[in-house]
C-alpha cells in the first residue's frame, strides 16, 4: 500500500493509469536516477491525444530518506510480488497479495482504497482525524506541493498529464501559502 501511495503522489497519475502500469521490461526500466514506467498495451488514458499516448512515468530515487525512496520501494515491491506471480506470467505492476484474487491485477477500486487507507493511517499515526479524502486527493496534494516547492508549471502539467493549466488552477491547486501563513500564528496560540 505504501508503494502504491508513493507512486500515486510522486507521479500525480490517475488510478486508472496506475492500474495499467507494467512491471517488466520494456514497461519498467530501472535507471540510475529512478524507475521509468509505461502502461501496458491497450490502456487508453482519459487524455488520449497523440502527445499523451505512451508517455513515460518516472519514479525518482530519493537518497534523503530510504523509507520514502520510490525507486527502492518499487524494487522491493516487485521482488516480493514476484513470489506470488512465479507461474502466472502477469505483467501488471500492482497485483493482489491475498484472498481469492491473489496474484491477479489490482483493480482501480482496490488501488483507490489502498491510497485512502494510507492517507487515513498517516493522519491516525499523528493523532489527527482524517479529513474526507479519496484517491484523487493524491493528485491535488502532490501537484500543489510540487508547485509550492519550486516545480515549474510545465513539469506539473507533464507529470499529471493535464491538457491545460486551467485544469490544475481550477480543480487541483491547494492554497498552501494560506496554510503556511497561518502556521506561525497557530503555533504561537497553541503554546
């Protein structure tokens, strides 16, 4: 679930695209700086234009914190799921680990449920009540924090596979400046 969440938040891709990612070459390539992924043949993106078809998805290496390194977690995930898939010949990256569907590709609904469970668990670990979230929340959170921390609008647009900047501005951009501005005053008042 952690790998699914980190792939979702660091790529800003839709759950439908995450469910169509491949696990083996040529759909998954481990590189020095990270992992390059592609969807399996037959997947049709919501924004299926010539410029969007077959676009790579990149999972970065993050040496600052091994627990958050998506490249490292990808390799661990593939290794652990290979045991389940030994004789199945499955090419989907995300597969079910248990139950009667063990080894089958994870559905969009399952991946969405995993993302929500991770978000809620993170809030619970901090002793906080989780706001109402859905898997799509990872797209607005990831892209907003990327912009807040200096990513260009072009990088955000490419990562999220959006056609126009107004999609981000109108539907996904969170007002993180407002939260940061209020943080100081709230910290003072909480003492």
